[in-house]
C-alpha cells in the first residue's frame, strides 16, 4: 500500500492535474500547509507558485481553506477572477477529524454561487483533501 508519504512529487502533481509550465497561484498559505504538496507543484511546473498579488492569467489555483478562514464564496470569487477559461481551482481542506475541517457540503454549496462546478475530490497528502472546481463550459456559438 502506498501512503501519501511514499507518493512522489509526480503522484501529487498528477492528482492535481499539474503539468510543466503551468502558472499556479497559491492562496490561503499558513504554517499548516503540506510542504510536500507545494514542492510537488513547484518541481513539476518548474516555477514557484504565485501569491494573491499575482497579475498573471492563472492555469490553476491551490486554495488552502479551513473552517474559520472567512467566507468561502467570496474567497472562490477572488480565486476565479484571474483564472484562464480552462482554469481550475483546487480547494484543499484538512481531513475529517483535523482542526479546520470543512464539511464537503459547504464546498458543494459555495461553488455554484461563485460560478464554479465541483468535478472531483482527492486525498492530497497526509492531512488534506481536495475538491476540484471548474468554471462552466462555454456553449458553442
């Protein structure tokens, strides 16, 4: 059995859909984030993650979010603003039973209000779970 500690950077990056050259923004950084996840992203993209002050068009946002971090809808709207049309937001929250755990229903309710759709979930590291959120697909003209 492979544990999160045994998973290599490409395994974590693969779960998140990270590819070389992607522009990744990190929001909600604090001392409790999983450095293995951060290193996997930066090793795979070949770049450091951008912070909340970034002005670039973003391919993927990693949002570390805990219960008590504020209004999730507002945070998701802010995260969505610099996203490319095919951009993705991964909301990473502490696993069940850990401080700051967020109920999955809270993410499911906040996503559509922020103009995003939840597509999948994944265990990301030893202490975090992720929910993948995407903007709605553009209709054909």
